[in-house]
């Protein structure tokens, strides 16, 4: 399971993104500062961060969860 999120302080504003990758009892967390971006851009960056990490670790399928309808419905 890959869960992602992104946020900005202001829109646009200082932003960051994060992702959590869960596989059984194993939990990995990833985050990054993004500088000035919109909240939607930060959400996309959170998804990309998580997908890249999952791919780097050899996962070829993940179940994705996020709170951004814009990102999740595209």
C-alpha cells in the first residue's frame, strides 16, 4: 500500500510532500521539501515520490491511497 500527501502554506506557497509504503509489518516513510508550489502540485509530487521509491525497491504493483480527488481520479 502506498499512501501519499502534499501540502503548501499558501497557494502557491512553501510546500512539501511525503509518502508511506507499507508491506505487511514493514513501513517506510519518505518526504521532501519542494520550495514554492501549489497544493495540487505538491500532491502530485507526493505520489511521484512514492511511486519512484516503490519502483526502486522492485515493486511492480501497489495499491495507492491519497486524499486528493484531483490526483486520485486521474
